[in-house]
């Protein structure tokens, strides 16, 4: 999830663990702990694009990290804070650390919660930024913050935020189940033979859902809104994996296809060989658009080494996507 959401969750967890004893400092340290796992993004400054993608939401988003580093941070804080209970601080950091990847596991990217196992836990029930999850949670956290640390209202507001956010996450599983059923019915009605289907909510909401559907030679992509009145339509994108040629055997290409779980297309544009990661959808809902959210040029340097270069996205593209999504959310 986005940084603000993780700060809110960390602060609320910190309050639940130590708020009654240390007041707003519990929220402060919880918020700090809630951001620490995402420091793995700095790996992009020290390694290549593909390796940085693989590192992200890896070790720092695991139970192992939470168990190893919670006592370290707990000990450090207990050394200089007036409240000296090492165990209390360690528990605060542990729960703030571990709830971070559990929340991230609901997104498309997922987390290596059980690192060193390579498998990522990804329920794909919520977008990385979801105002319906974050804003009510933030309101309850602010209400709790304004109360005296020993007040029953403080605990009530904080618990209400945690319960409401948790219930919303549970609701997203039901919404996903309904969306999957709708997509499967549409594929059957349109006699589209497919090998597998992958669904997720569209950006910023859980009303509009998208599906990637793999067929023998192509992928078909579709959208379903709970306000739809017309049948679901699908757009076809050829896999074009053969365009990779001998690059298919390159370690960096294999690493990238592994990260994408095989959900990718290849196409050529202006002399460039481009790699589309399908899991995060398109930037434009215009039929046939090849502008994907995560698109990389497969470049080869003078030594024959392969590099993936992420293609820049303009503010205009993002603005148009938001407009298209809002129109599509209202139904077809």
C-alpha cells in the first residue's frame, strides 16, 4: 500500500500496543515502524531495474525480518525513552512490522511474507492506493490522537479504525469473488477458451475490476463494474513472445518473466523492443492501446548485456487514465 496508509496502520497498531502507557509516542513509533519495510526501494540506487523489482517487498516484508529486527529497534528505543520496557517496545515494532506486509499482501504486487521462500502472497483484492480504506481509518486515528492517553474514547476510536479497515479488507474478497464469477460467465457466453484468469481492482476503488485472461496465443483484457448494464467486452493482445528470439534465454529476461509470473507481451515500436507487464493494466482504456502502466525497453549495451529500462509516464497519460476510469466505473 501507499506510504500514508502504512503510516496510519503503523500508528494505529502502535497505539493498540502501547498507547495507554506512552500516549502519542506509541503512534509516532508505530508510524515510523510502518514505513521501515518500504526502505527496500532504495535498492534501485544500487542495482539494476529487474533486481530492484525482485528485492522490493522481499526480505523487509517478511515474518523473518519482523522477528529479527523488532527486538533491535525495541532495545534502541528503550535505551533513551523514559518508558524502559524493552518487551513493550519490541512488541510494538513487531506488530507494526508484520502488519505492513500483511496489508501489502492484498495488493497485486504481493509480498514475500514467508521469505526465504520465493513465492509472493498476493490476494489482489485492493489497489495500492484506496481512499475508501485509508480516509475513514485516518479520521478515526486523528480522533484517537486528540484524546487523553488514558481515555476510553481513545481506545474506542483507535479500535474502531482497525476494525473498520479490517472489515473493508474482508469485503474486498467478496467483491473479487463476484467479479471473477462475472468474468467467467462472460468468457463462457462469448465462447472464449482460456487457460487461466487473473483479476484485480482498478486504481483507487473496488467497484471497477479488471481481468487478464490467457489464451493459447494471446491475452484478452476486460473490465467489469458493479454498475454495468451491458455484457463485458474484451480486448485482445497478442503475446508475441517469439519476438524475444535468443533473448528468451538471457538470465535477465528470464528473471523479469519470472517476476511477471508469465503475464507479459512483447511488441516493437520505433525500433525498440518493449516488454509489457500485464499485471498492472494499461494507461489508456482506448481499444488496442499498447500503453501499459509498467512498460520496459529491452536494451542491449555494447558488451551484449541486457538491461530493462522503464518507460516514462507523462502526467497527461495519468490524467486521461483517471478520467477514463471514472467514466468506466459508472458502468458500460
